[in-house]
């Protein structure tokens, strides 16, 4: 059996593990089977209530496409694209688990991303995704905003303070925090400044490439990644810190030989940290003193891109350790948390192409947060913040959405 060219980075693994043929359609990918009530985990499947939108159905369609038994058509595009790629389905799969290996768990999301790329190569990409891909090509961000306004938030964050010309690290802000959730960029920079950290922000930062990789528009990623790597290296810094879960996954996982690095011809030796990792390290060393009390009952939402999408490199405990270190904060957990957390609903190109589905998914998460009695829903991703806040407002929920760095800033 021959695979399409878009599968070259995972072809050997697919052949060795016999994925997607290995799926036995047991349905475990639909629910968190270890929970008391078998809580649902798949947003797209629960939204559509139709087998092709669950992982088992997608596997069957993928097998048909790979084997040439079915051809691309408008009818089979949506099951692959109306999906946040959150990976909760794969998290549940233990089919043919041997010696610690879980083939479907490891390959499901890379397979679905390769299928999306194949759809585009066959002329079946989505218009919404084409628009933001073009915006990234022209203005280096998916929002089609002016590139020269990317750092407009910086003045409010640090005033006339000059950024270091010999920084220890680059704060890689990302598009959403630069143009939409500026509150997160502002809070993050203020925290770094207050702690006396030696950092800078790129004058010419481009999109990290996450929206392109998730939606199959890989052809643009190589150039923008090489640009960003060059800009960072020009600062002399060897480390980047980001407050965006999507950016973190791209830099720490996607742009490595473990995933797309070889295919895209990208190589970098940069150390990559999410802001919560940096702050936990400072907390452990006694260099982060959170003294001001913040009286609030919170629940924490785990972003998929720094959670289960990263496997054993997931950042589950770091955000919680920081929350527990803030005087006055009471942390209560939603039932679905950490590796089984329900997705915010925004990722995988869903927010732009299927806004109703994105809102419904976010509303389900808001309802779960309300059940904890929390006054505030905290996360560590600008895109999660955006969709969860939109969803809370859509149903009139009395819960505040905030980024963890905003609470850290209040407590300094």
C-alpha cells in the first residue's frame, strides 16, 4: 500500500504499527471510560452525533482514502476539518497496547493533520482557512492586522522601559496575544519586568505557524519558521518563552525532527519554555514572591497544546503549583481535567471555519466550570481565553475568564 506524499514524516510508523487499520471500532474514543458516568471526551462527535465525526469513523475514512477505495469529495471533508484536534479521543485508546506503546494514541493527531494536508493538495481545503493562510502570507498574522502594529501593546505594558539588547530570553508573544488578547501579553511583560528578568520582544515577529500546521497549509511554514529563528538568533538569546499554548507546541514539538522538522527543512537549537515553566522555576528558587492576597475561587482549564498533545512532556502541574502559591486563591478542579480535559473549542481551525461548533464546545466547558462553584476560570492560552470568554458571554454565565499571568501580576 502506498501513502500520499503528505504522510512521508509518519509513513514508516504507520506501516510498522498498522494504523489506521488497527482501529477495532470499540467506541472507547468517545468517552472517558474511567469516569463514573463515562463522560464524553470528543467535541466533534458529541456535536454531530454521527460516527464519521468520532475518531473511529475518521480512521475508517482515512483507511479508505489511503487505500484508494474512496476519493476526496465535499461529503468527507467536514469530518476531518470539523474537529479541534484536541486528542482526547486518542488519549482513551489502548488498542493493541504492548510494552508501553500505544500506536493510535501516538499517531492519531499526526495522521489527521496529514489527511488535512492531503485534502488541500487535492483541492478540498476550507475557504476560512485559505483566508487566514493568505493573511499570514501577506501580513504575518491570521487576523489580517497590520504587521507594524504587532507590538502596539508594549507601551501599555512597560511604558518607556527599554528592552534588553543582550537578553537572556525572547518573549515570543504570538498573534492572538499581540492583536486580540493583549491583556495576556501586557500581564506577561509586566510580570517579567517586575521580576527584573532580562528579556526582549522581537521587532519583526511572524506567526509561529500553528494555524497553518493544524489546517494543512504546511507550504508556508518553512519560510516563516526560518524567519523567526533568524530573528531570535540575531538577539543573541538561546531561549524563547511564550505565553501561548499553540506557540509552545510549535516551537517545542512541531519544529523538531520528532515531527515536522525534517519534512520542512527546519532546524533550531533554541530552548523553549512556556511562561508557567519559567515562573515555577523561579518559585522553586525563591525568586518569585507572591505576597499580595487575591481572594478568589478558581478552576483551571488545561489547554490541549500544552497538555495531552505533548504526551509525557505535558504541563499539568506547573500552572496548578503557581495557582496554589498565590495567597487567597482557592483551586477547585473540574471533573475532566489534565489529560482528559474537555477542549475549549477553538483549536484546529474550528473557531474560524465552524464558529457555532466552537461556541457550543466552549459552552460545555463553561457549564462544567460553573458546577465547581468557581468564580473564575483560569487558563494559560490566549486562544482558550478568547473562546471560553465568548462562550461564557453567549450563555450569560457569571464566571470570569482570566489568564494565569494576570493573577500572578496581581499577587506580585
